[in-house]
């Protein structure tokens, strides 16, 4: 007898992780690898976070559960961050600490939507959005925002998507690095308000911008759900800690869901995160390195025939149209890895319709590694 397997698990693989596995298999043979496939800082947690974690372990404070919403000092510190970064009133009662920003998405979708609800997202976009939405029996509605739209979502494009119950926006975005201006974001907020659409704003790449700072949707509305975390700007990927800012009417439902799904966020990580706020100079040095890496790739990659990029306003990615070189970026990325040792991610991860002609390259690594990767790609194309 064949036992049942749920359709919820029938989602596409995360090709960035597939490329990581291929890169690790290459490395296991003794060959070197330049890791441009993962959206992960190459630096570890800031020094203050490490010290705070060590102190928590020594005191025994990090050994038990916490409240499902997170420890009060961390929620208060995050509220202060909103006042400092955006000059918006941060209310600790509306801040919910989560097991990674991924845990925040799960809680947000469960609290805000019912099975069959339609949730809009951009294409290209982060593939886990689509997979989580489908696994929860929601309907992902992909809204194309290609180069003809400068990879930016607009109210006009939203109007073409049909009726929506929810909308997920990311600014800066993965994989494109595109950032919506405050006016552009406000236009989307007005559209959602007029059409009864629950807005979820993914702000995980805030702090990582290379011009104007990013705007938070909280500057325009208190009805949206904001998702953020410590993985990107705070360089604490493996600590699996995120947070949400939820509308008042969703805080209690999210708390009850979190109690049952997670009990609490990782306790040690919460204590460590308190120390990260004292390390802004260290974190800004990381951002300056990303900016240097970004400039390096924008100058050198055209010499390898890769010269059509999405606007890389923020995050730490270049999203490149390589349709002049291939119409199968999965095979293209495997070939690049095999022949140069440079690992990058095929665009099919982010765009099921047009991703066969795009790739994503992360510039979150060390500058020497990024420079070597660019050199190898130039030599490979000669």
C-alpha cells in the first residue's frame, strides 16, 4: 500500500541551494569555488552579538523558553530602531520576534489569509514566497515586473492582476536589488487601501542601500505587516532570528499561532541580537564593502559579455539578463561552475517565465573573492 504524501510539499526546489550543493560537491574534490550563489554575508555576527551570546550562556539566561512574542528588551530595542532609522513611532507591543524572517512570513500568511485567497507577488521575486503561499493552500498571483518596467511594481500593474486579497512587496528586492521610492511605495499603499488588499512589506534588506535610504511602509500606513530580520544587514544569518511589525488587530492571532507553531523564537539568538545594536560602525563597514564589490562587478562583468542589469539600488545582488549568451541558465550556471569555479544562481529560481535568460550574482563575499570571480568570468568568455 502506498501511503499518502501531501501536495503541499510538491513545490519547486530552491535553486540557489541546489547550486550550493553543486559547489560543495566541487569543493569536496579539492577544487576551489567562488561563492556568488547565496544571499548570505561572508562576515559572521557582529562582535557585540557574540559577546552578548557568551554572556547569556554564562549566566544561564539563554536556556529556557521565552514569550512567544520575544523578550521585552529586544522588542523595545527594535521599537527604538524604527524611531532612529525612520522617525516613526515604534510600538513594542506591535513588534513580534520570529524564528527568522521566514517564520514571520508563515505567521503573517496564516494570520491574514484563508485557503484560496489570492496573494500578489512580483516576478522576478524571492522563490520562497511562492512556495510558502502554495503550501498554505493560498494562490500566488505573479505580477511581471521586467526590464520594461525597470523591475518596479506600480498601481497600474496591480490593476491588471485581477482581484487580490493580499500583496507582498519587497524593497530593496531579491533578486533585482530594485528599491521603490517613498512616493512609489505610497502609491501602492493607496491602491491596497482602496481595494481592500492586505499589504505585507518585506524589508529584510533595509540598511543595505547604495544611494538614498529605503522607506518603510510604516511611514504611510499602520495597516500593513512589515517583515524584517537579523540575517542581512546584521550579518546573523544562521542565528535564525527575524521580527514583524503587525497591525494591532493581528498581534493576538499571531501570538497564538506562534505559541503553537514555534513556542518561542531562539532564546540565545534573542540575547545575542541585543548586542548587535551596539555595532553599527562594524555593520556599516560591511555595507561599504558590499558597495565596493558592487562597483567592481558593474565595471568588470561587461567585459565578460554580462552587461544588462536590473537597477541594483540595494541588497547585495546583481540580476543580469544573459539572453545574449544562453536560453538555459540552469545549464549555463552549471557550466560556469564546472569551468571557472564561480557559483551563481539561475534566474528560474526567481521567475518561472523569463528566468531561463537571467542569473543572479551575490556580491556579499569578500572583495578579493569577488575580484577573482570577475577575473575568471572575463577569461572564460575570451
